[in-house]
C-alpha cells in the first residue's frame, strides 16, 4: 500500500461511492473517483498505485482481495463512520485536496483571484486557495462551518439512529 507524502492512505472509490469520495478528499485523503471507469480498470489502478479500493460491490471486493475494502453501510454518513473508524481517519476539513477533482489545493494570491470569486467574498475574506488541477477557488466561508456541523452530527455521533 502506497501512502501520500504525509503518510496518509490513498484510496480509489467505485461508482457507488462518489459522495463518500468527495468527503474523503475534504478530509485530505487522495481519493480517485471516476464513475465512467469499469471495475477492472479501478482494480488495476488500485494495484498499480497501491491504493485501497473502496467498494459496495461484494463481487469486486472478492476479486480484489486485500487491496479492497467492502463498505457495508448504505447511506453516506454511515459509510463515512465505517471508513473513518476502520482506517483511523480523523474526520475534519483540511483544504488540501480538491473535493471536485482530487487535485492539490494551494494558497492563492488574493489579487490573482479577484475576478474568480463574488465581489462580496473578495472584500470580506483575506485568504484564498486554488486547486492546481481544476482551478476551483476556495475560502473559509459558512460552507465550512456547515460541513463541520455535519461531521459532528452525522459522523462523530456514533449512535444507530443516524439514518439521514
């Protein structure tokens, strides 16, 4: 198994785990997700790149053996609970990996992104980040607080009545 430069596990998710992949990226984990790729190609990539293949497909998990992890939970929040528990992942927003494309996020000079963000956002925020791959701009707005609240109420909450 290959890890990122910071020692984190690298994942690849199958077609059934797209939303889960986005959240793992938000947690700072390199997670490949492409819904148009066939199972064989996903498994091949996992083997070649030393990634853990996350899947809900029992047959794919059997075929992949030790490089796969069969996600048993049905809903997003239970899946994230299961994965974060199994791989000892701290579920917190990191702004390191783009949740859209899996690219690296780096600090961006404010003057260079002026035309890429809403005027109010530009005027009320000092720090911005840009994905090196897709160019998406990020800032610490209310959406991060909402995501943190989701983490607390849905992932860190360990009781069984959480079925949203």
